[in-house]
């Protein structure tokens, strides 16, 4: 790799030393790719060097002593928990040297010192710990993987470190590409004055860490002391945290990587715990802001969303703008971005059984990628990914409301990332939350998703055929369904029984076959002093297309903190006002008739819970016909809670 020089040049006598002591930092490309694509990847579109290189070039390193090398901490950190392999350095002749030991590290000052196995014989760069302001400087580094270049500018100023002003960054005007990170900043005599780290976000200047800080750092020690902010999607509150840790060196890169990652993961776990603890009094279902939602019925939507605390302090259901992709045999995938995760509803194809879907994670992901395409970019072309293969991790997680989630993780080595999916089995397929995270942050992202499961809002919907299959997967059913008995014989009868509500009907009321649709509207509400996630609405349709349906809605007496709209609505139900007065009415080309379910409450007692029931059918219908249907509906209706 030849070295190019800028307008102002170093003494030619210095150039060989600079060239010999400066290296690329590289990471091996994945050898095996478990992903499959719609067509061969067009690698020929990549530049010759890039497509033939066995390594990714990620930064720069340089020698400051005998078998003593320095680079930016964030450059070597790319290799932490990396799916590709350990970082190494490569010289101008293309020879690759493996890292032996990490000997110094500072996360906050962003540098790392290391040794090499079988190091080359090079003359290290000399250092100057007292550079002169406004002198000419040279930024030396790997320019986007095309070789080491030297570019000139001025040492313009210093600026305090942002958090606490613990040191001063050097600022310089010499150009620097992303690959320059970790390279040396030289004075006019070719001596190292700083470690190139980053670009100024607001102006055309670059930042370097004074080399004096690197050389004076404690030997054989890794130190982390950085501030951060932790936030969870369901609330706007933020937790200001700090990652403080240290451990002894030297260590092999593998041991260094594992130790730092373990400490980092423990820190983010603690920050999440602290955030939740700080907001415990107002986190749903606690606090006055939860009351409206706890008194509201289900939206009946099979698409999963998240609860979210609005800026007024009231808990609401986050809006989701769905897009839909079709699958064969009546399947589809709906998706929407809700917060920092993609929410999915996968309606499985009719030729895939629920048992197949729940037991074959590759099948699930292949279907997801078919209905919600994902591409890999190669040069200027986007190539569709058709399969991620088998996941690298599978486990179960049970949330606060005893819903059983299947957790699956798929590695994507080409991008050094992982797809993390929390999958909730539902009658017609899956409700899911998915994030794609770099491997280094995968634990943190998975922890977020796990915490968010307690705030997922979704109803259970499917045909009777789908329900029959789903209910057979007993280990995956939520606790809310454990005391609900759903029995049906096509063309004969339908029975629903829970400790809250029971009803039954025959085809005299409406058709019962495998295409009839049952929706259990799930919501959060208080039950004997404890908030539960349970059925608050039941709807059964003769089939998905037909508008004929029956429904039962659970209503709760309003608490004192709610506004008059809740009390007025509750009063109408108590008085059996329209639409619960047993009189047919028309709405949106449908004819409905409804009533209030009978309860065993003393005449002078105030009920805490009431159920309404209705029958609806498309088009105009005679009053006597509708009243006859209502009689059939309530004939075997029994309200079991009061």
C-alpha cells in the first residue's frame, strides 16, 4: 500500500519509518454465510480490491515501541463479540499479524494498546508530548480501505472533553476519512503528537487524543468510565447512568472481549432495573394515569402494539401504521414500526399447521421474509434475503401476565448483527416484536424487548379451525386461557365457558363451521385488587367475510378519578338505554340488537361489572326476526362475575 502525501509533505527521510510503523486494522470476512438469497450476490459490482480482500479494513494502528501498538478503542471494539473473527493488523505488504495481548485500554479516552504474535521488525514512531499550536500536522491513516495516506493541516485548538472536562482534545484541520480512526497525528518532524479519533459534528475539524495521555495511562489496566442515558420505549423518562469498571491486563483479545462485554451487559441490566425502579409508582398499571386504560374494553385488534405513557401522564395504546404483505394460501404478514422495534402479525398460510409453525423457527422466518422482504446491499444493488437459516439461540420467556414468548436469535455475520425476535403464539399464527442489533448490543436490545413484553397489547383471533389447532399447543397457551373452555362441533353447537362468562348457541342463531371466526378481545383490568390480562370482549362471526356476528362486552363501574364520560356511559348500561334496550337499530349497513346480560345482584346493590350482548347482521331485517335472534343469544348466557 503506497503512501500518498498532501500539499505540504514530510521530510522524505521520515516517510519509510511512517510507512513501516503504520498498519491497517482488519477483521476477517465471514467464511460461511448461512443466509440464502433470491439470486447470487453481485460481488463483481464491488471494486476489485474490496471483493478480493479476505478482510474488512476497519481502522488504523501504529507502533510506539518494541511490540507495542496503539489504535482507537472503538476500532478494536468492533471485534468484541464479533461474528466474523478477531481483529488483526496488516502491513503495507499485505502481511497480517494476529493480536497477542491487550495491555492498556480506556473506553472514555478511546484508546487501546496491544502486542502482536510474531511481530514484524519495525522502527517505532517517535513521540512529541508538547506540540505547538498552529503548527503543520499530518493525519496518517487508512483511507476507507484503499491504503495508508498522509494529509496535512494545522493543529488549530484544544477543547475540553464533553462530560467533565477531564482532558482536552486536540483539534486539527487535516482531512481524515472514517478509516483514519486509530492512526497517528504527526508533527512537522514526523513525531506522534496525537491519536486520531473522530470528526467534529459541527465543523470541518477532526479530533485527536494527545499521545501524552496514552503513554501516561496506567499499565496493565482496562478502564471504563462513561456516561449514558437509558430509556425504554413505553415511557419518556430517561435514566442517566454511568458505566464504570476496570479489570487487570494483559489479556488475550478473546478474554479481554469477554470480560468487557460481561461488565457492559451487567451495567445495562442495572440501568434498566434502575429506570423501572425510579418510575415504579407510575408505570402501568400503577398510578392515576393507568385508570382510563384499565376501564376500557379491548380494541379487538390482532395486530400487536405497545402501551405508552403519553405526555399528559395517561397510558394509551401506541398508534401503529400497518403495511401488509401477502403469503400463499390466505396467509399474510402485517408490520409496523412501534418505538424502536418492528411489530408483526403473521397470519399463517392454511397449509401450515400451528404445530409446524411453532416448532420450526426457520419456517417462521422464511415466511416472515416472504411477507416482509429484507435486503442485503451489495454495491448499488439490493438483493432480497430469502432465509436466515436456523437461529443460533432458542429459549422461552414468560412475562408478568403469564404469556409465553418464544425467543429466537438469528446471526447475520455479513453485517455483524443479530435479529432478535420475541414471538407470541396466537390462534392464527404469531404476534411478534423484532429488533436487529449489532452483536455487541444484542444483550441490551434483548433485555429491552423482554421488558416490553409486559406492555404488549394484542387480541386473539382466528377461525374455529385455527383455534382447534392452537388450543392443542397447551404449553404455549397464556394463563388467561387456562380456565376458559371453548368447545364446538361444526354444524351443531358452540360453547364458551369461563369463570366470568358462559354462553352457547346453535346454527339457529348463526352458522358454525371451520371458517367461523372467534375473537377474544384481551385487555388489562383490575380483578380482586390485582391487574390481570384477560378476556373483556368476545366476538364470533359466522365467517370472516360474512358480517353476521354475535358479541359480548365486559364493562366496569368507573372509579372516582375518571371523568364524566365514563360515568355517563356506565349509567346508560345500568338503565339499559340504547343500544342495549332490546330494540333493533341500523348502523353502517348492519342491523343490530343488544341487551344487558342478567346478573345475580341484589336490588339495592351496585354492580361492579356488567356484560352487554348483541347480535348483528348485514342489511335490513324484520324486528321480530332480530328479537328472535336476541332470545336465542341470551337463552344460554350466564354472567358469572358481579
